[in-house]
C-alpha cells in the first residue's frame, strides 16, 4: 500500500467518512443478537482492522514529515504536533512516528504485514526496534532474513515472547559479526542510558512502562567493540540502580540489568513472589507487581538475617498428609487427612502425590508407629532439573509460567504403574496441573520427546494435539539468517 492508492475512487476524506459511518453502525448494533460465528468473525476482524489503520496512519505520518507539515503549523516536529493535537504522551507520539518511518521506508515487509492485518501494532514495534539495533556488520541479506524470521515468529508469539526471540536473533548475528563483539557501548558516553530514539539509529532503546520490553529496542542493546584492538566491553556495564526519595516518604526504584543480572534477580525473587493463598483458602489478592515488591523485601530480610535464600523450584512447602497405603493406591476407602484433620479428595491427593516426599510409617492395629521408613523423593532434584531443561516451564499450551512455578506431573500416575522417568513426566503450573487432572486432557509424547496435549472433545471435536510454543522457542535463527 502506498499514497498512490488514495487517488483511486472517492477522495480520502470521503472514504474516511464512509468508514466512520460503518463504525457508527457497529457501535449501535445489538451485539447480543450475534451468533458465536458472527462474534468470532467480528472480534478478529476489528482487531486486524486496528493494524491496518496503523499502517494508513504511518503513510500519513511519513507524508506529513516529508512536506514539513508540523513546522508549518507551529509545532517543533510531528511528535510535538501529535502531542498537542491528540493529547498523546511524548513517548507514545515518538514511537508512532518512528514506527511509521521504519515500516514505510525501511522495513517494508513489516509494513506490508501490518497493512494486511497479519501482525499487531505491538508486534510491528518489536520487529522494527529489533531490526534497528542489529549489529553494525549485519549484511543486507541478513537483515532481510532476520525480518522474515521475526515475521514468521509473529504468527505464533505475542510481543513479550517476540522480544526474547529478537534478542536471541541479535545475539546470533553478533556471533557472526566481523568485529569481536558487534557494537561498542563505550563509544557512547551515556552507555545504558536511553535517549530520544528519533535521534539514534541503533545501540540502546527504551523499555516500555508495562514491563514487557516491547518499547525501544526490546532489550537488544549491543555489547562488543568497533573492531579496534581494545578489550571486549563487559555486558554488566549496563547495570544501574537508582533510589529516589519522594516527598511522600516513599522511594522510587529504577534501574537496568543485563541478561545475566536479570536472571539472577528473577531466580532469587521467583520462589518468594509466587501467590500465597490465605489460611482459609482465599486466593492471594496482591497484584504481580506487589508480590514482586514484597519478595524483594523478603529477600533482603532473609539475606540480612541468615545469609541464605530458599531454593527455587526444587523444594516444596511442607504440607503433611497422612494416608493409608491402600488409599494411596486407590484401592482403600480411608480418606487422607491433613495435619488439621481435614480429609482431602482423592483427586487432590493424586495431584499432590505427583511430586512429593513419601515417608513410610508402619502402624500397629492401635495406630502406634512400629517403624518409620526413609523419606524418598518421587521426583528427585536431578530429574527435576532435566525436566526444566526439556520443558522450560509449564508445558501446557499457551502457558508461560517458569519452571520454578511448576509441579512435576506423572503422565501415567506412579500408583498405576507409571515410572518416575523423564519420558513419563511433564512440568505443569498449579492451575494447569489441576486442569489436566480434572478436565480430561490427554498427554502424549511426540517423536522428538516433547509433550503434546490432546484437548477433550468439548474443546476441540477434532482433538488435535497441541504443543506450547512459548516454552519451545524455534531453533531456526541461525539457518534463517
């Protein structure tokens, strides 16, 4: 699509008026009268229309820049005009202008996908930012291949996960750079600090306020040097942390970490930031941001008090359940009980016993212990590490929970003869662990050894197996570039 298209048929203002009238009709329509099929089509169509409108907006922005429209109307630039006229923030206005320039004049394949409605605006921003920050020695063919690879990935991944793929792609290309490491952050006296992306064509961008990293370069800052005989810069040079006291007595924390530092911090916080239901079973009402803040303080308190941290992903909270052996094997009728004397449904017991410590205690007829056996772990730590390496998190389709938030699930339960082995285990977060046990999902292993999930008939009458793309990022980056 280009500006020449505006010359065919009615003039552009008439077309816009027609579109506006059509939207008026949709706004006044009785949505409750729609069938599921009609609702499905409208939902998808309106979402795709958003992308197409953004593509048209991009063409108009580029035209306005080319003719100096904003300056003639008293603004310093188009960003300023958008801020004043549409009440946009400076950041949002600048990102829209940058996206328009990139998708219209530089990364035209991304612009075409946006105009076709096959990618979202947020995905286009990730792709545009990623391509703008590729290593300086990337060849035009590599740039083209990188764009095509990211467009293919956009068909499967949301913007948050697309950022991670873009980072891997950039790292792949960095290893093929003719310089020892790609761009040199030391050539910029403000390494790690974010500047106006409209005045820079690479290096480092700005991370979005929503925490997804879809802003700026999406965390794709370069590390390396410019080919001179100097040491390779330390990636940790980007690290920074600012504590700012406010008049209200609070303190603002703002900073930036390299990939290694962020992974270390997330690993330390992960086990502490998980939701904690109340004693009566009420779900944790804290937001994820509140839980992370509480976890940071908890981490600090533990480190100061004991210099130790809880292990993440390997050790469970100690929930003690007393159960008759026959009940554990599903042949007995005596219910399992908690320390508080409450019975547990067998379905819950089956889920909990997927990955638990079992201690054998032999009782006499009066209930007095005669012998206490050794505690054995159903899924030992080394096997759990292998599970984490294979599944990379919750393996249920569409879930992005990390391994440390997951439980080991026996595909064929060990009480039914299932072995505690890699080919009979999967990682599942608590929510999807319960869903698998209660909703009738079937787990199979594909030829490559990874799990796939067959939904019940009510969800998919064709019962086509599904895999989780979020935990199996494509290993096609090198071949694609």
